[in-house]
C-alpha cells in the first residue's frame, strides 16, 4: 500500500471542522447505535446481547437514525450484539451515510467473508473495528486470531479503516501481547483495554492481575510514543494506568450529552451500562443538555468511548497535544517504510 493511499485511509471519515464545532455548541458528537441484540458468540464478560430478541426492522432503524442525525450526531458506531447478523446491515449503513455521519461497525469478525466485505464497501462504511482477545479461543471468549485471520486479508485490500481491539482480563492477559504484536506487525492500529464492569462496577469475569494489566498498558504507552499505531488515545492510556494505581482521574462524564447510546429496542441510554426506558424519538436537545454533569458511576467507569469524548470536549488542546508527537512519529515511520 502506497504512503499516499495510507494517508487517505487514515483521514477517511474524519470530520475535523464538525468536531471542533462540537466543543463549543450543545450538540452531541457520537452515538453508539445497536442494530441488533442478537450475537453469534457468548463471551462471558459481555452483557450486551440477547438472542431471544428479533432484529429491529429496517424501517425502525432508519427512523431512529433520522432522529439521531436531527439531534446533531456526526459519528455513529453500529454495534450489537453482532451487527453483521442484521440481514439489511448494508442498507442501515447507507442510510446513516446519507445523513452525513461518519459510520463504523464493531464486529467479532466471524461473518467478514469476501461477500460481506464487498457489501460493506459498496454501502460506504468508513471504519471496521474487530474485537480480538486471544490467539486461540477459550471458554471465556471465542474472539481469537485463529478465527478471523483470513477475513482480515479481505478487509485490508479495501479503503475502509480497520483497527483491532482486545479486552484485558484474567483469561486473556497471557495472550494479549501476542494480539497486540499480531496487529502491529500487519500495520493495523491495535489497542488493548481493561475489562469494564456494569453500572455498579461489577465484572462478569475476573479482571487481570494488576501487575499484568499495568505491564500491558505501559507497553502500549511505550509503543505509541515510538510511533507504533496504538489505536488508543494517550490520555485514555494514562487514565487506565491511573485506574490500576487506584488514582481518581478528574473529569466530568458527558454520557447522555456529547455521547449516547440507542438500544436495539429504540431506548435512549446514557451508555451501554446506564440505561433508560425513554424512546430515542422522544429525546430533545434539552434532555441531552441535562446530562452535562458528573455521574455517580464515573469513578469506576471503563466505557472508554465515553471517557475519550468527555475528556476531548473538556480540554481539547491538552487532549490533542498529547497525540501530536506520536502521530508525527507514526507518519515518519510510514514515509520511511515507503
């Protein structure tokens, strides 16, 4: 892949001016949008799937996307469950794109055969995040390199941005570094993130031993500073390190305001763990603004998309400045490699 092509791929889907505007206005930046509750896996640490539920209809999903766009969202992440299970996922993507939103999908990758990849490309999808936790599948998680290795070959030949994301817990900690190396050796932005709990901080499986967690976070900090494509923002790596050290990071959770979730049933959620029964169609800009305050649950929060958007809005200069040296080194590495 040429250097110019790599840069085009890197900047694909980024809305710089809209992002800057969202710092100063009262509109949201990001929506995580559940296109289905159903999943083809049953990872032990996950409480975000329900195979008893039918897929939402395309008409319902389009109506909800219209509402999200009207509220001012500029980025939408299509999630689940496993979003690729929805039979009309390409039409969902097309509709989100028609509303001017940068659009991504979070998937376990099992369904990313050549035909599916072609559908995603034709629909105009910007980004694919693939969850990979181990080299080999286990009873805790089947999201493993061995299961999606060939599927990555299809993706990397497209113009879609691709990154890998793994969870650090007791079951995965000994194989996490192998996952990180696998992604980086293929030139794929990759991240490892600490396991998060529910709204009360309860974990569904055991966390990694603290020292192992620190080592994996420190490894990512070092590699990012060297210019390697670690997908996590520096400030989020710092936050995770502080969490493992028992420190309280000073921040204000903007879930429900600058970032929110929409369930597969059409409910408005502050995040994946803090849920309401209010339908998204009933939500007003004033409702969103009412969540511009600290939350009782934020002291043990591990919902990193919420933390990242909150920290960015509260101190955009400091947040961005932490990234600049790493991005410069990353670009120089690409120039040297080409």
